[in-house]
C-alpha cells in the first residue's frame, strides 16, 4: 500500500489534521477515505459556536499512484449554528480543491506545469494525469490567465486553418512580431467581431505605437487596423502579393490558351507553361 504520510502531504495536510484515514485498492483505482479532526468552527454569519449535525461525502480525484487513478472520499462535516436566532447551516472548509471542482490542488498544479510545456497537447496532459481532455480545457480556460504581450511596432496578422478555431470559424487568427520573428498572439477566430473584441481592450497609447501591420487581403483585418491602429501603415505581405499575382497570371494564360485551337503549337506551349 502507498505511504499514508506521503498521500496526506500531497493533500496539503499534516498528520495532526486527520481523525481517520484509510486507503483501499479496488481493481486499478485507489480510494482514500478521510475524516478531518473537528475544529469546531464559528458560525460564518454571526460568529457563535456551532455543532456538527452530520456528514456528506465529497469525492475528488488527486495525483495518480503508480499510474493508477486515485480518488479521495472526504467525509465532510456539516455544521449548524448554536444560536437559535441564526441556526445557519454550513460545511467544513474545503482545503482540497478550488471551488466545487473535483480535482485536488496537487493534481491541478501538475496539470498547470504540463500546460506550460509547449511539447504537450491537451490530449497528452489528459492521458498523463488520468483525467479527461474536457477537464484539462475547463481548468485551462477557468483558472489560468496568461498575460497578454504588448503589441510590437511592426506586426503581422494572418490566419491558420485549425479545428481548434471557435465561434463558427475554421481559422485561428495569428499575430506575429515581424522584427523579432516570433508569435505573440493567437485568437480563436479571425472574425471581425473577435478582432474588435481583442483590440478594443488594448489601451489607445499602446495601439498608437504600432507603425506597420502586414496582412493578406482579408477585409476585416484592413478595417480593424484602420480603426484601432491609426498610425500603422498597412502593407500587403509579400507572400500574398506573389500568390495573387501568380493566380492572375495563370488566369490570363489560360484565357489566351483557350483562344487557340486545341492541339495547335500555341495551345500546347501555353498549356505547359512553367
Ligand atoms: Zn450563526
């Protein structure tokens, strides 16, 4: 059986906090049953003494043990205020999980470290920690706040086809620092609405410092840049200009080719243009 003191320490407890602790293995899952010592908390409403009026089980998942799932079943006390005018009911303070989430702080701490590793996908993290991909996503969206990077003076905006795009879009919007040649922002959609939502949160002084913005020919980029980056010169980036020119030349070549008789030398030469 796993070491109890070790498990207790991963739950941010010391042995003196424990009234009863028992661990059992059922198949490939461990269950720890915990009752904490009664600390006789005061009523959070009126400050009077309280008494325990029973227990309710709160189950949560914590760090795996030798890759086996590990659940903690906490016999959580319910209290009632002794003041007859108050009689407020409340439960023992939850020191194991954030809010009503059924994952321990230690498990979520590991998930947070894994999310910081750019080599891991959400699927990798879910499998590593024996939790669902949805749980990793909920945790990441609800509790992790990655600070926004400052807009660079010379930025580029483009889209990337991805099944991670949201709000009905098939494309993520990616923004790069053209000088440093690195990525500084990804938005879940390239829609005008999403772009406006992003830029209107950025202080005007910061937006005014953007001198150049490169982009393709997607109109919303142009509209949003004109409105929110008034000092930026809008430049069509080289790749898209060449791509557009290439498409137009191809169209022109095919149009001319079709004016010649099929099988003629002119038709043949134009058809095999490289
Ligand atoms: Zn009370």
